[in-house]
C-alpha cells in the first residue's frame, strides 16, 4: 500500500473532554451566582446570567487549554498512528 504504521503517539481525546468543559463551566457559574437572590419569574432570558455563562466558559476554556499544553497526560488519551514510508513511496 505504501505506508506502514511506524508507531503510535498518545494524544488527548478531544471528544471525551467536552463533558469536562461543560462541568467546569457549570461549576464556575454556580460558584459565581450562589449568592444571587432567587428570582420568581419564568423568563428564559436573563442578560446578567448570559454574561456569567459566557465569562465562565472563557475561564474554563483558558484553564483547559493551559492544562493541555502543560500536562496533557491528565486527560483521556488515545493512540494516533504515525506512518513511515516504504520503498513504494520513494519517487523514481
């Protein structure tokens, strides 16, 4: 075929890290809004809460990016193959 697997590289498994980002964002929102007074309206839209969610997502994403850069092994890993050329891939 022209390519053979030369080995495997451990990389973070990004699809499995989505729930981590969701949980981190929810925790940040919960902590920052814990002392807010309870509202008894049934409106879905709340600009203040929307701003808190956006802020929490930015913070959680920055933390995750930093952790992946510095110590990616703490996240779920998957093996990605790397390939090496054989004699069929050498141009004539």
